[in-house]
């Protein structure tokens, strides 16, 4: 009975995972050229399930590396580590680009929510003693493995990443580092969102279109659209594009 129940549970989990993977565009390779993201079908609600799936998947993949009874080598350690977390990397890459270029309140809150989670996830991998020891073993044997230059560089890269992340620290120092990393990730996300809000608030609102003399029809239309998005329909918003110079200044004839 227990075996049957466990099989049913595992089947349900597998079916649920497959459904998630099939329905979420972030959890499958794009068919577009260079596997460019399918932005036309990616929606805000796809990110959180993709993050949850990708985080759990990579932990399973790295645990499989640490539990491998075979002697550490390039394929079962370095290459396996390099190939882990592909779904998570894809989801984070798309999210980071969208959040930077076309963000909204939901994405900003999601960024703040997951910044410490991603930091903790990275620490689980790079501060893992067993995983680090396997990487270190391959690194120490690298000259006798007859690797091609690209593979050799990958071995050196991962050894360096573990060292930089703090893999050689004591257990107490690792606990302290994890707290600092989570705190820094949270503060960085909050700062970016506050900076974005300040930049939005720093735009110049114009009521008379005559003051925009010198701008093209498209630029004026864009200013009108920006004002509408900001809740000021019928006006024109010159949003800040830069902290020091604004591209529109070279065309505006009203120097004031």
C-alpha cells in the first residue's frame, strides 16, 4: 500500500511538473532565432512559478552531483554544474531584462521578494562543502586530465567562483556571510526601485504643446503617452533619460 501511495504521489508531482513546464514559456527553450525569448507570450504571472520550479530543479541537480559515488571528474562535476539550473537562468535573465526595460509595480515587488531568495540559493551551491571539494579535486588534477583549453578554463572558473563566494570560510563565517548576502541583495533591489521612482518623479510636466517647439510629432506623441501613463492625460511628460543630459534638449527651442 505504501509503495502504491508513494508511486501515486511521485506520479502526481511529475505530472504537475510537466504541466508547469509545458504551459510556462520560461521553462522551455525558445524556437526563435538564437533562442530569443518569446516576449509576446511571456506574462507577469509566469515568473513566480518559473522561479519556484527552477530553484527546486537546480537544487536537485546539484545534490545529484554531491551524491555521485564516482571520483570527481570534469563530466560528473564541472560540466554537470555548468549544465545545472538552465530553466532558472533563463527565467532570471528574461525577468531582469524586462524589469530593467519595461517594469511595473508587480515586477518591482517580485524583484524585492526574490532578491534575498536568489542570494540564499547561490549560497547553497557555492558554500556547499561537498560540492566545493569535488570542484577542488578536479581543479587539483586539471593538468593530468588532458582537457581542451575551453574545458580547462571552465575548471579554473568554477574553482575561482567558489573561492570568491567564500567556500573556504569557517562554518561560523559562512553563516555570517549568508546573512550579509541576503541583506545586500534586498538593499540593492530596494535601492534600484527607489532610484527608478525618483527618476520618474523627476520628469517635466508640460501643459502647453507650444513649449515643445522643436520636437518631432513622434516625440510629442511619446510625451503625451508618458503623461497619460503617469495619470496626466492631455498633458506632456518629458521623462528623465539620464542623470546629467537629456537627449531632447538639443531640439527644444524653448531654452527656458
